[in-house]
C-alpha cells in the first residue's frame, strides 16, 4: 500500500469502534459546545493536553462564553494566557470572539468554511469545531492526524510543501465515514496522541495496524515526510528590572513579534548599553543570574540587571530615568502579576 494505492477498506469503522471503547472520553472540552471546542483546539496547538487542562479551566471560569471573551480587554485575556506561549493565539481568539458577537450575533457559524473565515481559525480548527459541534462531515488534519494518516497510507509527499498537504487533505476527506463523524474525528486525534506517537509508536495496540502500510513495512518513523526544518538561532539582550518604592517599571511590547502585547522589562542590546544608560542614575544596580529562554525559532540569552532607585528620589529624577519608555508604567508586584507577562518575568516577580 502506498500514497498512490487504494484506500484501506474498513479504516474508519475500526477507528470509530476503537474510540468508543478505548478513546478519551473525560476531557473537559468534549461535547457539542462550539466555544469549548474552539478554545481547546486553539490552546492545544503546539501544546500538550496536560499543560492545557489547567489553563482551560481557569480561562473558562473567567470567560464562560464567547460574549464574555469578546467583552474582555486584551490585557485580561493575555494575563490568563501568560505562560501558555504562542501569544498570537490569544490575540486571534479575542478578535474572533468580537467578530462572532459583532457579525454573527454571538452564534458560531455552523459550517467549516464560514468558521475558517474568522481570525486565527485555520482549516483544521474550523473542521474540528464543525465536526464536533454541528456534525459536519469534514476532515481535520492537525499534527497528530497527519502522522496517523501519513503512516497508514505510507504517504511519500513532503508535507513541507503546499502541494503534498493538499493531496493529504484530499485523501483524508476520502477516508471519512458516512456516519459517526464525531467519534471518527476524536478517534484519529486520540490515536495520534496515545498510540501513533512520533517516537516508538505502540503499534501492537493499534486498531488499524493490519491496514497501516508503514507498520507492515516497518517504516513508521519515516512518516510523515517533512524536509524543511526550522533553523534555530541565538539572541542575546540585557533586561532592566527598575525598582522604586516597591514598584517595578514595565513597558508593553509591540503588537507584533515575540511576546507581542505583553508587559515586560525594558530591553537593551547588551549589558554594556544598559550600563551606559544607567551611568548617572541615582541608586545602584545588581547583576542577576543570566538565563536562556527557549523559543520556537531561537534561544534567547537574557542578562537581567536590577536597579533600585532610592525611595527619596524625586519624581523629576525618576521621570528622567524612565523617559526612554514614555508608554511605560509603574506597577506594584501584585498588580503586575495580574497582567499578561512573559513566563520568565512572571516567575521572576512571583513571591517565593
């Protein structure tokens, strides 16, 4: 069997039967509520279920429905997202909620095509919402499902290219069952998450091992084929943790780029630039241990310096120190921790 061979007969039925008996049935977002399905699908992008569970419950407690999310400030949304990473997801989530309220009267569109027109909702996420919430017969193709189907079909197309991905979408659609789309979709996701994993797949427990071309050939770890790899780089900066009268000075990062829209510390190109900027400031600086924050595309080496201005320092002198960041603000630590902060800064400011 190959990517050009016949589709495996009985595949969908086996997935449905396996999911009903062995799949996951206790996840808090399972059901037909499109808001919960959408929220989980967005949170689960590039993030493990174990990590998402706590964030999902806290987010739902604060924003129980799409109207509550749309009415919230972006700062409030980013604060609850803080530590989950990939913050553009939170911004798109907030904007999409506003569009649903403004243009759809607070009701989710019922087709995958209309859902995919919303901010930040791609084809696979739209299909998951439509399949689970509205029973639409439509294929999904998230990372787990790509791996399952690529192995079952021994799909040789390089998924780094758009053409191969379109072909896999077509084949995924051809495999859809006439009925039971919810169990089938959940089953593919569960299979990829629990058995058909990237390393050392548990093929002996797989319900479709006899239908899987890669398992039969012993080439499971060859698939999916994806030649393009991210080239990691290194970045180094200095961080200024400026303190005055039990407050910390924070600046909001630009709307685009790393940690977009989050509140963070002023950033310098190097410790030497930071030293030059603070050369005539009142008070003193304390070099804190440097650390490396690992992001998707690069390793970020950060060297923090804590500079404490004496309590009697005049407001005029303080304003001179903070003048390079006119949009910055002083926050008490407890107030800062209620903002959307990058994970390493939250860890640094949190008591204990």
